[in-house]
C-alpha cells in the first residue's frame, strides 16, 4: 500500500473538517474561533497540492476533493458569516427579513468559481478572479473588525446592512471576474521564480502588524492591485 498517495487527500479532508468546525463557531457567534479554523483550513489547502506535486501523486480524485473541501471552508462559511451579520442585530443595523439570505450569494459565487476553476485550463499557474480562500478571509475579518476596531466610521459602515449587501455582491463578482491574479502557491524553493509571491507575503505581514484585523481586507485589495500592476508590466514587456 502506497501511503504517500493518500497524504494529500488526508490533508484536504482535514481542511474540510476545519470548515465544519468553523460553521459551528459561526453559529455561536464565536467569530475569532471561526476565523482561526478557516485560516487552518486554508493553510492545509495550501499544502495538499504541494505534497501531491512533491510525491508525484496528483489525481482527479484529489482535484475533486480539494474543490469540495474549499466549497465548505471558503464558500459556505463566509456565506454563513454574512447571513449571521445580516440576520442578527449584531451590527446594530435595521433588520429586513429577506435580506440576510442574500449573504449566501457569496456561497453561490464561490461554488461557481470553484467549478469554473476545475475546467478552466488558463488557471494552472495563476488565477482568474479572486480565489475563494482569499475571499473567505476577507469575509471572516468583517465581524472581527466590527468587534475590535477603534475607528467609529469603519465600524458604522460595517453596521450598515446595505454596505454588507454591497460587499456581498462585490464578493460574488470579484471571484468570477476576468481579472488575472498571480498564484500564491510556491512550487519550488527558488527565490527568483517566486519573487512576486515573497514580496506580497512580506508586505502582507507588515500590513497585518500595522492594521491588525483591518489589515486583512487591506491585504486582499493589495493582492488584487499588485496583480493588476504585474499584468500591466508583463503586457508592456511583451
């Protein structure tokens, strides 16, 4: 029995397990713990493909498992977070009965994005549209910012249902937009081949240290803008 071929799939299933636990914490309004388990799931998602390539055991089964696990951790969880924010008076926003269900538009957008990713041959070494894990981190950061940030203007914005609805719709769009974004997966340990990724990761650490929870959406926006700038330079060079 070849144990190596099962290691990536086990890591993927652990990602799914983390997503399931995060759902429980969201239902209990324990957003810090939900955020922690989503981060752990994304961490595992990062390494399942790495080990599949390292052990040369990539398979169609692994591809399907990866998408199904991401659907929960990076699709259902952020949609549920938005649903809870809109449904409850947690953000001090006026409640409108049908609006909370629009939070699951995030889940629908993530589902479409993951399905499209599996059949889009252009996304082997990069992404087109915001990856679902990045979008999940963005969404999971919103309640944390509302709970811990000192800037009343930002907190008030996150306490407005219509702002949350706008974020929801923008989220579903940006995940499926025709915007090329560089991949964060490091396939080898060459600095030259991963300069952009290393630059982004170093900048992200600084932004997170400076802005804390607010740094998470700042990092996501920076990722999109850096990708656009990189695309423009590559196009100019060619």
